[in-house]
């Protein structure tokens, strides 16, 4: 019984640590145009924080690798580049050309939004060893369970809204777009991983990745 309680508490802890990300997508091709699929994506996350950009790009790479899609990352091909510089676009275009990618995935942060999140009350059952005093210990020890009640409360949460734009290198036109909402990630890694899994799964379901 104690093992079952411990396992259940562990599952609750893992669920609390997971980041929920919702992604909605749409094709931007015309009705009579074919929808392309890509085998090699150049991934570029536009952010003022280079550490955050690199973290998101790495997680996208990991998710795409599971679907056998090759990636080249902006954080490794455009090191220490001033993204506000006048020649930034030309440097990106050259990096894409050098990578031989057939598609470009550009990710931008649209906004962050704070909200109050209600955490419902919980009851935790903790195993406690007990035994009659005259029996000592060992095989005579049994377990009882004490219920600990935690009342509900409100906490501050921050949601992040990201836009993903997919371009065809062949036509230099946008072909697919998605908007994602990452709900209150507890860490940069968690948020990046949640976003990457969500958006790459959407790309796959929409047929934008070559199989």
C-alpha cells in the first residue's frame, strides 16, 4: 500500500512539472497550390535572450530528429550576431543557403501574459510505521496512513504566446503558420520542450514533414 501511495504521489509531481502547450496552425498556400513537405529545416528563434533562443532551437531539433528531419540551427550558424543590425537578414539568407535546407522555421515571441491560477485543495496520504510497544520492530511493524489536507489557493502564472512561421526556400514564401500558448512553464527547459513537442507534432499531422 505504501508503495502505491508513493507511486501515485510521484505521478502527481511529474504532472505538476509538465508544461502544457496548445498549438493552432494553418496553411498559407493558395487553394490550387500544392502543400510542401520538408526534409531539412533551418530553425531560427528570434529573441533578445540568446540563451533562450538556443534552448528552444535545441528542443525543436530533438523533436524533429525523432521524425528523421534534419535541422540546422540559427544559434550555431549565426553566433554572436546582432539581430538588429542592418545586414542581419542577408546573413540569415546566406546561412540558409549554406545549410542546404529546403525550409526555414522562424519562431517569435508574440507576448507574455500574467494571470491568477487557482490550485485546488489536495489530500495527501502519508504512510506511518506503527507497532505495539511490546513487539519491538521487524516483522511486527505495520503501516497506517495519515491524511494531510492542503486548502486551495491562488498563485501567479505567466503564459507565453509564440508564433511559428514556415517558409519554403524554393519559393521564398511563407507556407505554414502556427500560434502556440505555453502555459506557466516552471523552467526554460520545460517551456522549450513543451513548445517543441507541440509545434513539431502539429507540423507532422499537417503533413509538412517528409516521411
